[in-house]
């Protein structure tokens, strides 16, 4: 799969997303997401993580500025977005009897092909099979989606998101149905895809997993930015007390990786003091 040239990255400024009359994200400014980095969006339930990804993918109406390499994504057609952005949903579609290979072909043609071009016939099938092979899924090519396990569906969803070779890859809870081995495989692939020059952003609930793989973490709380930076600067006991309401220890294992151990709920005054310390 070809590397993608670097540019100005993804910029999100003044983002506002509402569900009905309720604002889920309001006036959100984020530091730019750069080429080559795997960024993780984290935060408690209802923090706005999935909403942020879906807005960036153009799947939810939003106000504010979302630009990719200087191009306003709000002004792009649906096909234009599809050609530049790959989106892996939290719950992949598994009710279709479509074979896996055909599902990739449908995804590939949804955005007008690869980088504005269109592959037909055997060339299209060869490209789709190459993507499946990269992710170790070639053996599933002729299997219907309805016959796949939850983990296999998530892996195929990643292949569908990558089949157009997008500039920006958005992964919404990509490891939620995966065992430990498949989690490692998927996140190592996500990091490799970023290193090829793409922007890769994933939503993860597991903070220790996020800290292990992320180049940068963005912590949301109530639709607002709570912290952004390298994992060791974001995942701290004070921050976890303030955002998650827990007393937790953040320590390094024998390999130097961050580990998070929750000892219990934070007391009200502890959370207040943590908030004061973070102000």
C-alpha cells in the first residue's frame, strides 16, 4: 500500500455538534493532528469521542472549522470526503450476506475509487485482495459477512476503511471485540499505517492500551478538551481523579510502559483539589 504524502494535517477549530437541542461538543479547539502520528481520543462515557470522529468523517452535521491539508471538509462532496477519509465504525455492519471481497469492492467504489482513480474488474479485485492480505484476512475473501465473528467483522471494517488508501483514517473503538492478540495486531497495523504518512486517529477506552500505542492522546470531558499531549502528560493520577472520578495509580512496568490501576472512587474533596491543581 503506497505511502501518503504529508501536508498540513487535520485542524479542528471551534467545532460544535448537537444531538437535537443538546450540544454534545461545543466550541472545541484541538491541536493539529500531524502526518505520521497515531493519535488516541480518550475520555469517559458521553465525553463526545465518537461524536468527534463522526463529525470529522462528515457523518454528523457540525459547525466550525475542519480542514485537512488546508481543505475545508465541509465544502467537499460526499464522494470527495470518501476519497480522503477512511472511517471504521464502532459497530461494523454484519447483517449483510455480501462476501468480504465484494464488501471491500463496494467500499472502494463508494468514494469514486482510489485517489480519484477507478479500478475495474480484475485490477479492482487484485487491489482489494492485497488489502485483505495485508491485514491477514485473505482467507475470509469469499466468506459472507453474516458468517464472521465480531472480531473478524472489526478487522474487515479496518480493511474497508483502508481500501481507498485514505489520507485520514478514523477508528472508532477498533479493539472493542478483539482478544489480546488481535488487539496487538490491529494497533500495530494502525501505527504502521500512520508511519507511512497518514493521519490515524482512534477512539480507545482502555487508557493503558492507549498509552502503549499513542504518539499523542487527546482527553475529552463533557465535549471539551481536558488534556492533550504525550501519554505520560495526559494519563496522571490528578487528571484521572478530575475527569474519571477515580483514585488511580499510574506506574511503569518492567518494560517502561504506563500502567493504570484504579483503587476506588475519588472523594468529592479529592476531585476538587485535583481540579485546582490542574487549573
